[in-house]
């Protein structure tokens, strides 16, 4: 079954997109554009979340947030620092300060509503 995976330095969120893939197959030329838009929104939200939770060091963490396309129909969002996962899940010395999962969850509702609008165009 098709899946879209979002990762950040070893952590993984997997969303079953079987139904979504069927729907998007009807819009093949817009699928990649729409996924790019969604990934960019999650990126921006992640930076806002990092800033709001005061996880910022000198900006390296926020500057390292990026998305990429490993294959058509898939977007990955992650960071380029080794400590992003520690903020997300915490350590034995530090409590979790999640930034990626909440960002994804916040933008997901908008993503679904946007898809509905595309199908009613």
C-alpha cells in the first residue's frame, strides 16, 4: 500500500495515502505541485514552531529545515542538524520539545481541505 514518509534525522511519520493516491491520480499534473506546496507549508510551520518554543541556537536548526522529493508522489521534510531528533523526542536529560510532528498535524487539515477544493473545481 502506498505511503508518504516524512523524516527528520531518523524519526519517521508514515501516513497511509492509498485513498489519496487514487484521488490524486485524477489530477496527475497538479499532484506534484500540490505536494510541493504542502511540504513548503510544513517547513514554514516547523520554523515557526522552533522559534515559538525557543529551540533556536544561532539559527542553524531553523536554517537547516528543508523538504525534498525522493520520488514522485513523496515529500520528505527534515533538518540538517544532528540534534533535531533530540528536541522532537527528548533525551534522558531533556524533555521533548516537538517541532516536526505538530507542524505536520497543523498543516494536514489545510492539506485535506485544499484537496477537496481541487476536486470541486
